[in-house]
C-alpha cells in the first residue's frame, strides 16, 4: 500500500485549516485521484485519456486561478 496519497491528503486538510482553499483543493484532487485510480498511467483506453486530461485541466485551472487572484 502506497502511503503518499494519504500524506498529500493530510497536507491538503492542513491547508484548509490555514484557509488556503485553492491549493488545498489541488492537493485533495491529486490525493483522491491517486487513491481511486492508482493505475491510470498504465491504462490506454479512451476513457482513461479523458480522465487524465480532465485532471490536468482541473489542476491547471486551479493553479491559474490561485496565482491570478
């Protein structure tokens, strides 16, 4: 069992306490996707590609929003 996603989730929850909501959302999104889809990089189906680019789009948009506000 890989502990890294759980550590990322703990950091995300700590960031919520510190009121850094956008960065916390990024951390929790990464943690949830790693926990629920651990083999996403090895799957080559079309749906996995949509999920991969959807996660990338969500992370990039949250980062852009965070640094422009």
